[in-house]
C-alpha cells in the first residue's frame, strides 16, 4: 500500500473523514454511557473528584440502610411500650375494681386477673424485637446508630428491661399472692324429750312452782348432768335450780346452758327440752350415786347426729327465727339464712354452697358439717336480741360469740384496701416510667429519622456534584452527533469530488 500515492485533496478529505469518525464514536460513547468522563484519560481531575464524591455517597447510602433498620427497631420498641401501657392501664382498672368491692372472693379473682396481665406485659416486651434487637429486653440490646462514614457522628440508645415486671429499675410490679383457702367444721346433733308438768289442779303455767308438779318428787336442788354413761356423772357447772323455783326458772336455766334449748307450752303444760349432747335431770342426792330420773320418766335426752333431712330446730343450737350469716375477713356479708321450723340441714348446706369460693359437705353418720373457703370466712348464728352462743357448742361449751370461723392459709394481694392502694401507687409509677421511656424513644426516633433525611439529601448532593463533573449533556452531544454526521456526509461528498478531479486525467487517454 505504501506504493500508492494520493493527491493532496483526496488525502485531506480522507483525513477529515477519519477525524470525523473518531469524534462520532466518542460522541456515540457519551450518549450510550451518559457520561462525558468515562475514565481518567477523558479528564483526570473530573474523574477522580467524581470518584471521591461517589465513594462517599456510596458509604452514606450503606449507612442509610442501617439507619432504616434502627428506625424500625425503635418503632418496634415504641409499639411494645404502647401495648404495655394499655396492659398496665388495664391492671390499674382491675385494682380499682377490687377497691370498689369488699368481697374477699371478688378481690381474689381480680388479683388473679392482675397477675395474668403482668404475664402478658412480660410476653409483649419479649416480642418487641426487630431482627434480633429488642430495646425492651435490657442487657445486650443497646442500639448504636452511625450517621457518618468515619463513625464520629452516632447515637447510642440504651435498652430497658420490661421482660420481668418485678425489676426495680423497670416497671417494679410484682405478682400478687392469689391466696390459699382454709377449712373448718362443726357437728350438727340433737335430741329432745317432752315432760308434761301437771299439778293437782291441772297443767302448770310459767309462774307455777316446780313443787306443784306431780312429776317432780323432790323440792331439793335439780342438776343437769351431761354424761349418762359415767359412773359419777359430771354436773354442768352452774346449771341448777333450787327448791321453790318456778317453771320459768327451770326453762331459763335450761336455756342458759350452751347447746340446750327449752320451750314450755302453757296450754298443755308440756316442757320440751332439746340438747346437742346426752342430758339427764336429777336431784342433788341422786347425782352423786345414780342416774335415776326424779322429775319424770322422760327427763332424759339422747342426742345423735342429725340427718341431712332433719330440721335444724331439732338441735339445741337453733330456734325458729335465728339467722345464720356468712361473712368474709373484710366483714363483707355474703348472705344470710333465716331459720324456719321447716329448715333442714340440707337447706343449710345448699345455702353455704350458693356462694362463690365456698363449699360444704355433710356426713349423715357423724353429723359433721365441713366447710372450705378460698378466703377468710365466719359462719355467724344470731338470735333476736342477743348472740346465739348455743351455735356449734360442744360438750355444753359455747363457741366464741356464737360463730365458727376459718382463716385462709394466705390472703390475696388485694385482701385489704391498704394492699390495693399500695399496688395502685406502684402502677402509677410504672405508667409514669412508661410515658417517660416512650418520650425518650420518640426523641431518639425523631433524631434518627431527621439524620436519615439529612443523609439522603447529602447523598443526592454528592451524586449530583459527581454528575456535574462526569455526566454528558445529551442535548449537546446529540447536536454534536448530528453535526458530525453532517460533516461526515460533506467530507464524503468532498472526497468524491476530489476523486473525480483525479479521474479527469483518464479522459485524456
């Protein structure tokens, strides 16, 4: 090819076409890549400056991802606190409900519900994690958010521990004792005898002296003996009627003996004696040597266990008109039962079983009435005008104040008003702690979100700056390409003209 000689015009046009092709390729590359600086060869200053800007933008973009994860971690914790706050407010409502009732049983139920709410609070705190990080789970869950590429700007968020409500540096809410019940029992037994007191002129009245009765063979002191099996029968202390006493004196003395009840009917002179224990009436002379009956052949009471269908007034402990009331340790009355002539042992059992947290059972053989209660309980029997000390008496000894009580093995944490008020104080403190912590998390969330927006803006600024150094102006480059294409067409035409000039020489031959 070196032997070929081109004219100056052809060579100039060919060179122009070559340069135009190079420029066209360069413009097409810029349009294809969108960059006017593709390598350091294009513009070293712009290329390396843009590379530095893009590198920082890339680093900050990576931090943006971490900031986004921090935002979600804080949001998860805030969602947990919001839910926990609602549960604590529910616990406060339970305490206030307990304060509005004096029933120990109802308070016991509220205490159990309160404990369940604390369990849910702990579970909610444990579930408030995001990607393994839980700001409500305490130790090992602190969150660090980095805002710049050299980590000199950062935010550290300390975790709190709400997964255990009893922690003093957390909610400081402990589970309440739910209480453990107790039991008591007493016997229901009785027997009766009827003595007809008549005199020479017929039936006696209440004011008649006992000596007028044909059934009484002595005017000496009468004694009431409580053990007909003993060789030397025991005399009920203080239970005696001296000579010259009236029928009413005898009735009064019998009624003053615990577990014994006497009723006198003046219309027929019948004295009916009810007793919880075996009982005989004897004179002083016979008491120390025998059990002979000296005021009538039926002045002896054989007591036995009442059956479930027997009436309560068959016992010396009850009289028609008596009232049996159930009260708990707060003196809250569960209910009361008025004894009627037809009220049976079974009626009493059913009455006791009507109340929540209380149950009873009756043994027909032993006459033992057993009662269990989830709370403190008192079974109180009362008679109009005075306490019925006959109630549940044994061996002619009265129970205290005519009542039978049981103490629960342990009371619930809501048993007393003071207990509830102490819990309410702790709940209010816990709510304040939750609100403070929610505010702190809210502040941290605002900081991270603001830095996230700022970093996003900085990344855009850096990328924009790098783009100004390296991005091609597509409009300009499009115009350049059009101009180059035109130049190329013109150069081709010029080359054709130059070639035609050389071809004119051939026409001479």
